[in-house]
């Protein structure tokens, strides 16, 4: 088997909150293979989002290593991480996180532009058309529905053609119909670009569409669940 | 009933604390404090002037005559009402020091006093001797600048006219310094008796005689003034008393104070922008609360009231803070301020100016918060389920608009009435309003341009710049409030800079081009031929003008008292220079009528200055009665002519045929236009030949004027700085308010692959664009104000002054950059995961 695209080894994460330091992940080891769709499930507070953030280099592991495409994310500084994401990672959040002062088109074009793509806007337009928002390009996030905003966020994550898509409950803030549409788009994107997808979800029917499911429980990989696979 | 409900809602909401209102409070407090402080200092100075009136004047009352001493009737009347009468003679002369055959000359304002001077207060000398001791025999004292200029030390001799004097002491301060007003030269004090034989006070010489009166306790000054005026005004008597001892100074303090208050109002307007932005932001954050209250059945009115009450409480707090600050700072700095002032001031607590400042503060707060408050009524319950930043009406509704107009009118009206300079206040209000409108338009234009720019194909790929433009042009009120507040602050500064530079240029550069080198006064008629021979022979002199001069008071017009006909025109106040000429002097422009024929010897005729005649409502054929040295001369107006007072040449309102003034003692004045190199030798010769004449170097006088102007400009600049500081508060407030949004943006940008340098460049550009926009608009507005003032008030040319403009634009950029980047540190440092997680 080829080298995994994401490889986490003995990762722990300690966050300092108001009530002192809390260890959230206690030695998680996990591999994700290229082209694979991995579902991350587990009860609320089990550490799914935290793990996803670590994979995207948005959070820094307290100990252990996070390897992505053979590179050690834990050894990179902030800017190196940003450049790495620019080329290899697309992230989609539950609450969209569009920049409110930018139009849909500008939001989508931004990562391309940051990467220095000369045709950032053309590609962004294409991407928005692909998610069915050809008529909403010049709208600000405040002028769009939640479903539309999430589609913009999807287009933004997919535009740079990342090797890996990280999605954290992308349908959590949407109703059933909208959520289903988003999921179809997400899986469509994965299929079209052959991207690896890591999807955090609570919905069993979504988890069922994944190649593999990893359960988390209290900051650890849920062995019982893994065994049940 | 709904009031009680609103009050309860307001109280609950206020429990949240004041943290969101720091900028609101700072803006209001600062604006109110500045106005209160200026007002307090002004009031203290005026109070000091009032209470020390008798000392400042040198008597309880003063009667002055130009050109002459009091006559027997006047002396008798003064002796009748006063317990003591002190006589002083004021004139200008040249102090001369001869050293190794070289003569140093300097213009001085001589005060020749009697033994009673000063009636009140004491003259301060160095060394500290009594004035009497210093002035015995040929003793004299003079100001330090004069002694220094002449290289004199105590004990040295100098000459005035043909008489030698000894400098016995340096004059540090005379009690009546401030009452004298603007002098052309530093003062010298000596005994009236010592002037005998100096040849300085020949008939026709320009001098003033002042009689300071010590009055019995409880004398009715108003009644005495009325009486004296009735009896002696037509013979040129001028009255002054301790109620307003130093009218020039009082007026000056009043004007400067009023002007600073107006600048303070501009500051308050800047603060208003901040207040408005703060309230808007606060209410935006309350959309959900308001929508919920509506869902629960609250009426728009109740909600409006609830928030009006909150803002009212906060405004009261801000104003209170401002009053404490504005009242206390002058008190704390009292020793410092008092030492800086040329007049006695006792800085104390004055409720009047504080009330004035509070009124301005309250009106401003209401003016700038009413519209955002009114919008609370428009929030629909549905806002709960949609984004709050939906479409907002661009204009307030008619009722709100009417209220806003009424409030603005009230504010402007209050400023016009309370400042005491209604014209200036109205102009300033128009200027501030104009600048605000201009800035609103500019802010819109900037946002539109930024939006266009962000979409421009040419900018694609320059991500930081495009992001910045997109942010400036995008939704959210930051651009508008920064351009407005900073722009208004900078506009005031730019206007001051432009006006000052142009005034300085007009006075220091343009005027000397057209102005004479010297003004020579007190040339005796028999000296005139010799004088002219010397001057005209000099190759360095390109023009010399002479004119006989007398002084007279216009008493009647067409047989009726002049004031009844022409009102309180300045030409009627005191005596005016009167000249005569057989034929129209070269270059005279007659606007109506004709000059009298050469050698005319009929009944008296006169030519009157055109502009003044129009203001006074005079027409050809009117008979004007002028009292010259006690003699009434009635002359018929046969022509009007242009008289230009702005070039410092010879300018007389009245010119008569020579025959009409026959026999009246007079002297000649003369202007000499000469090359700079010829000036000194010419003056040396003239002064040696005619020691009685006084030469006023126009350059020196111009320097004095521009010095005073510079001081004024400095004072106003400090005022403008206060405005700018308020602008900076607003700026910092906007930056602080935007910090949360910046943190979020930075996190998202990093997530999609932005390195910190790119994020920083974006933030910096975003700030700089706003700063540059504010600066550019300010320079434009300042230039416009400068042009208007120069063109319509000063009637002079306007040229754009680039240095201060450049400073202002770069200052604007720097300020926004500092404020913006100061609040960029947290966003840059924040880890994306933490930020975005908190937002899930
Ligand atoms: N800044 C923080 N400081 C301390 N503890 C935190 C912080 N952020 C999150 N946590 C804790 O870390 C744990 C894991 O959080 P995480 O968001 O990864 O869970 P999750 O599995 O994504 O839950 P959910 O399904 O509700 O999204 C939770 O118990 C949470 O309370
Ligand atoms: Mg989560």
C-alpha cells in the first residue's frame, strides 16, 4: 500500500482554557489513504473538530507528529502551514466562515489569488457555476441564505484543487434538503478531482457514504467502534 | 405607561456595563471638555480685565484727545468730577544713540507722564526703583527690547528729538500696558516736563493726550460717560472707563475665545461622528434583542424610548466627564496659563462656560444619535431569522429628518448667540456642515471606487490590495466613520494651514512689493521743501508721496448729528485723518463727481472715500461738518474716489480743498518707496536733518503684524489639534470595534492559505487607503475654506499651499496605519482553529 496522505502518530492536544489546561486528545494515531473518504464520528465533545483542525494545520499538536503528504506539519511555522494549505488542503466549516466584506466571487477567488493564480477570477466563476451560484456571484454573504453560503464555502475550498478536503459538519447548520444538496456537491467534488475527503458528521446516513469510519470517544480512537467495522 | 416599561428595559440593558461605550464617552467628553476649558479661560481673562479695570486703565476713567491737550472747559469739567487727574502724552518718536559717529535709531512709543502717574498700580522697573526716582531730571525708562536694539545699558544716554535723556531703568511692566493695545514700537516713559526743548510736540504733530481720572467712590460711570460724550464728543474727546479698560484686549480675547469655541464645535462634530458610529454599532449588536422584544409585543415607540434613555444616561455621563475635565484642567494649569497671559487673569471656576459646553454636548449627542436610534423602530421581528445587515434605508424618515434639522438649527443658533460672533458662528457652522456633506459624499465615492477597483481586472493577482479595496468598499460602516471623523479633524487643520500660509504670504511677501519702505510722520510744513529735495534726489527712491494731515471728527451730516444719519460707522468713531490737495493726486480714481478746479477758492468742498460713503449712505452734494481742533468746517461732497487701505500707502477718507483748511496747524505725512539698499542712508540723513520726524519702517510693522498672526495661528492650531485628537479617538474606536472582525478575517484567510505577510499587507493597505482618502478630502475641504476666506473675507489672492497639505495627507495615512496596525497584532497572532471554533 502507498504511503498515507495523512498520518497522525500519538497526537495529543492540550488547550489552555479559563479553567486551566485540558488535554483534549490523548495520543491519537490515524492514517488516511490517498483518495479515501474517511468519516469521523463520535459524541459531542469527543474531539472530532480538534482532530480535523490538526490535520489542516489550523491547530498545533502538543505532542506527536502530524504528517501530510510526507511533510511534518508540526515542524512548520504559521506561514509554512498557510502555504501548505494553499496548495493541498481545502477546509469547510459548519458555519461557513465566509468573509462578510467580500462578495461570493471574491471569497472564492481569494485562495487562488493568494496562491498567485493569474486566472483566479475566471476559475472562481467556474467554481461558483459548478455549485449552482452563477447568479449570486456579486452578492455579499449577508445577502445569501445559509445553503447558498455553504455552497460558496465549498467552492472556495475546492477552487485551488486541493489534494485533501476537510469538512467539519458542513450540513450541521442546514435543513435536510439543503444539507443533502451540499453533501451531493461535496461528494461530487471529491469524485471529479479525485480528492481525499475527511468528513466529520453526526448523521449516520452520511457516515454510511464514507469508505471508512473512525470513531472518537473522549479524545481517543474508539477501539470498540473500530473493531465493529 | 410605556415610559415606565422603556425605563425598565433601559435599566436592564445598562447593567451590561460601559465597555462598548468607551469611544462614545471619550468623544463626547473630549469635545465638551475642550469647549468648557476654552470658555473657562476666556471667562477668567474677561473677569480679570473687568475686576482690574481701574489698574489696567490707569484710572477710573480716561478722557483722550488727539492732537491737543484738553481746553479750559474740558479741564474744568474733569476737575469737577475727579479727585485726581493725571495727564500723559503719547506719541511716536525715534530714539537715537550716537556711538563713534554712527547713529542707531529705533521707533518707540513715548509716554510722557506727570507726577501722578500711575494713579493705580505700580510701574515695575529693573533695577527696582520707584518711577519718580527714575524719571527725575532727564531720566527715562524703556522696554528691554528697545534698549537691546539700541545697545543701551542702564546709565547710558540717548536722544529723542533734540533732547538728551538718560536711561535709568528697564521697564518691565506698566499697569496700563494692556490698555494701550497694539503698538508699533516698544515703549519709553519719561516726564512730560523733560520734553521741553526736544522740539517734538510742535503744533500739528500727531500725539494723544490722556487724562486719567480718579473718581470718588460710587461714581456713576455710565452717567459720567453720557455726560462727557454729550459735552465733548464733537471736539474729538474719547471716553474710556474701568468697566472696559482695555477694549482692544477684551475684543481680542473675546474673538480668539469665540474662534476657539467654534473650533471646539468642529471637534464636537468629529466626536459626534464617533458617537454616532458607537451607537450604531451598539444598536446593531442589539438587533436580536430588539427583534425579540418585538416578537414579545413591544411597540416601536417603547423600544425607541428604551434606547433613547440609555443613550441619554450615557450622554449625561460623557458630558459630566467633559465638564469635570474642562473645568478642572484650567484650574490645575492656572499658574502656567496665568504666567503666559499679558493681562491679569484669575483662573477660577465659572459656571457659565460649563453650561454652554454642556448644552453643545447635549445637542450634539442628540443630533448624532437620533437617526440610528430611530432605526430601532424599523427593526422587524423577522430580523431574528435573517442576517441583520440587510438593506437599510439611505435616508431617515420625514419626522426624524425634521427633528434632525430642528436640532441642527438649535445647535447653530446657540453657537451664534452664545459665541457673540454670530456671523463667524454661522460661517463656521456652514463650513462644518459643508465639510461633513463633502466627507459623506467622499466616503461614498471612496467606497464606490474601492468596489470598482476590487473588481478591476488590472488588480487581479494583487491580492492584498484587492482584499483591502474590497473591504473598504464592502458592507459595514467603518469606511464612512473613519473618513468622516478623521477627515473632519484634518479638514480643520488643513483650513488653518491654508489660511495661515496665505495670510503670511500676503503680509510678508506680497505686501512689501506694493507697500512703501517708510512711513514718515510729523514733517513740519517748513521742513517739507528740504525733505522733498533730499528724497527726490536719491536715485534709490522710485516714488515719494506727501500729503498734509490734520485730524478731525465728523460731527454732522446735512446739519443733523452724523450718527443719526450714518449709524455707528467706524469712520464716525473718534477722529479721522483729513488731508487736502489742490488737484487730484496722481493715480486717483474718481467714481462719481469731479475734483475741484485747480486754485479753487470758493466754499469748502470735499472728496469722500467711495466704499465708506456708500456704507454711510452719502451722496454727492451732502454737506459734511468736520470738527478740526475745535473749529467746525462744513464742506460739500463733490466727488467720491477709491481709497485702498490694504497697500499701506497713504489713504484718507476725507480730502478737502486746501483753502478750507487754511490756518489749521498741520504736519505732513509722507511715504517713501525705495530700494532696500537706499533705505538706511536715507533715513540717517533725514533723521539728522529733521530730528522731530518719526520714520516708521513698514517692514517692521509688517513683521509685528505677522508675528501676531503667527501667534493666533498657533492658538488656532492647538484648537484644531484637539479636534484631531477627537478624530483619533474615533479612529481608534473604529479600529478597536473592527478588531473582532479582523481576527476572524485573518483566521479565514490563513485557513485558505494566506501567510502573515499577506494578511498584514491587507490590513495596512486597508487602513492606508482610508487615511489617504480622509487626508485628500481634508486637503480639498481645507483648500476650499482657505480660498473662501482669502477671496471673500481678506479680498486677497489664494494660492494652494502644498507643504501643510502633504503633511496632512501623510498624517492621515500614518494615523490610520498606526490605529489599524495597533489592532492587527491580535488577529495576526491568533491561531485559526481557536478563532473559528469560537464562532461555530
Ligand atoms: N479553547 C478550548 N479550551 C479548552 N477546551 C476546549 C477548547 N475548545 C474546545 N475544548 C474542549 O475540547 C473538547 C473537544 O472539542 P471539539 O470541538 O473537538 O469536539 P467535537 O467532537 O467537535 O464536538 P461537537 O460534535 O460538539 O462539534 C470538548 O470537550 C471541548 O469542550
Ligand atoms: Mg465539532
